[in-house]
């Protein structure tokens, strides 16, 4: 007999039981590390128990189960047959992969690793490659989060010889989206409430996946309250309900609203709040022009910088308030149509100007501290909220004395003044000092009554008037050149001439005394006449003695 036992055994195997063939086997026993299989061959086979683990790493078999195995080899004199459960699974998987590729159907697999350019996927023991560009319809920042997940894929490239399989998850998503999109377009209308998933967040809103169709939830429609950024309320992956507030059928564009699903807090605003009502709220935002206070969920009011402090209208809100702090305020105005509430914090305590008006009146003496000295006047600090001004014209009756007073005053000095005028509406206080000294112009009223002459020195001559200083006082007088009485005399005068005048009247407001020139014989002629008389008298006396 020339043929070996192995050759005879091979001939005895059925045509479909050649190397690599898939055959049925019965589990006879399960040991610690092996499984004994009867495949109807010449001998029983021993397969390592690890080959029976499923995709989750578990072993779900029992005695008498029928399983597929692959003929790995037939060897030995006794005709021992080596079977493989693992190879059988791989062959089965390749059959499914080929069919899925041919029919363009979906196949499932586990993402089990990260490689350059993408991920590796285990399809029942067969390794496939998932490129990064085909993972999703949108970029994914951290693809490692997908590892260990069982997902659906489509095979886009298959090469059995090179053992190369390229799959796409993006194709599955697009296909699902197209199907869902078609269904959604048929039922969508303005006013319908839909479920969605937050897909993306931007500065101006959030994109919501409605199932094959994305809708825009604008930032102003997220909540009734002020929202700086959508991430204050939403995060990617959140499942939410939204209302379709606008739907463009032609462009297939959907505008969504979230706040529209809750009650509008502005609806009955006038019944809850009134003008002058004091409220407690939380500071939600601070700007250069004021701060926003949340009165309740969805209702905010603005405290303008002019309503923060009684004293300073241009106060810096960032130095006064902090976001998140609670504060009191008073409602000043409510505009329901524009959804605006004007608030004031200074109204929470007494207006210092009202208190001041109740305590003081015009003419009262008042003490203060010199805050600053300017050319036009002196600023006086009365208290923490009220400042007054002594205008330069109210420091003294005369320029000369004003200069003397200024030289004595310094910033920070205490000073006693009197109140000229209180304007609580404009928050102005006008003060004075000159009332504490005698007005030098008063003495000239007596001179008018007595019809007395005044010696005046010319300090200026212009087209219409001669300006004079009276009696070396710091009081000015004026002679009207155009007056007939004075017109012919102007030629005889020049600056610094000392002349005699009489008072016509006194303009107390402008502090000018109107004068006219007292007419008498020229002083020089009088001197000549007197000299002539004296000479004649001396000559007469001399003649008489002789």
C-alpha cells in the first residue's frame, strides 16, 4: 500500500470539507481553557476557549450548542483535525462585508483604536479603517471619545487581497438625515414644538439638530432675560424642546425659540411694578453708561450713570458695582412696548439738595472749605454732596480788594460765605463774600444829595466816553462825550488829568457813576489874574509910603 494515512484521510473528507471550509460542529465539552468540538470528522477537535469570545469579550456558549468552525488543518497518523472558531468568524464576517459593500447596506463595528488619520474599527474580528474626514458631518475636536462605542458604518472601499477595508460613518449620518429631513419637512409649520439636540454654539445663537434639519435658535430667543452668550444656558449635546417661530419653505430655513415656551414676564408688568416702587435685584451687567439690574427672571432695568449718585453725574459704574451683587433701586420709568425699565439707586436715600433747601435760604451765612481757586471764581465744598461757587464778581466790591482777598485764600482753608442763590433743580449754589464789607459806592449817594464836587482822574478816553477814577477810590465814573455840555471840553483833556466833576446819577448794577464836567474859569487864567492884582497892590502901597 503506497498511499499514506493522511492521504487516505483527505480523500475521505467530503468535497465541502476541504481546508478553509466552514462546517458545523457540536460542543461536546467545555474545559478550563479549551472547547471540545465534534464536527463529524475522524476525530474530535480541541479549540482554545478564547476563540469563542464575542465582541464584548464574553463567552456565551454551552454544551450541545452547534457552532460554525473552519477546517484549519488535518494532520497526524490518527487523523487529528485542527479546527478554528476564530477563522470561521472571520470568514463569515468577510462574507457579510462583501455583501454589505455590494448592496451598500449598513454594517456595525466597534471603534477600538486611534491611528494616524483616523480610527480603527473591529467588525467581528476584521479590522477596518475609518478616516477622520468620514467620522461625522461636522468636525469633532476629540475623536478619542468615540473609542469603545459600537456604531453603524458604510463600506466605501474593499480590497480582500490587501485586507483593506475603508468605512464611513458620515455616509450613514447623511443618509439618516436625508430620511429624517424628508419626514420633518412634511410635518413642520410655524408654532409647532419639536425636540432637538444642541449641535453648535456661536456668539449669535445656537444650532439645533431637529433630526435631519438644523434650526437656528437666536440668542435673543433663548431666554426672556439678557443673555451674553448661549453657553450661559445651553451646552452642546443638550436635548431640548423648541418652538418653530419662523419657517421659510423655499429656502428650508427654520428659526426657533426657547423662551416662547415659557410665560412672558413682561405681559402683566404694570400690575407687578409701579413708578417710585423700591425693588431688590442682582447686578447682571456693567457698562460705561450704567449697570443692569435683574428684578426677576426675564426682567432687567438700567441704572443710568446720572441716576447712581446725587453728587456725581459722570461716576464710573465699575468702581461702584460688581456683577452678581444684590442692590436696591427705585423704578423711575417703565416702557412696556420697548421692554425697558429705568432705575435709580440714588433715589433710595434722601436728595441732599432737598435737605439743603429745607435748612438754608438766600442770604444765610454758611461755612465751607475752599476746594479750588480759578480765575472766574472760587469753588467751596459745603459737604460731601454740595459744592458752591463764589463768582469773581461776588468776592469784593472792587478789583483791588478782590486781588487782596485772593492772595490771602488757599485751597483747604475754612471760609464763611453767604448764600446768594440756591438752584436745587440744576444743583447749583451761588455764594458771596463782598456782602461782609461796605460797598464804597454808597458814600457817593450822599455826595449827590449835597451837590458836591468830586475830583476825578481820567484813566481812559474812547469815542463815546471819558472813564475816570473818583477820589482815588476803586470806583469808576463815566462822562458822556456826546453830551453837548461836555463835547467842547474834550479837546482840553488827556489821560491822567485831574478834573472836577459832579454826579448825574449812579448805575448800581453796572457799578458806574455818570458824571458831567464842572464848568469854571481856567485855573491858569485865574492864577495870572491873581498875580496881576498882587503886583498892582504892591505898587499902590509903595506910592503911598513915598
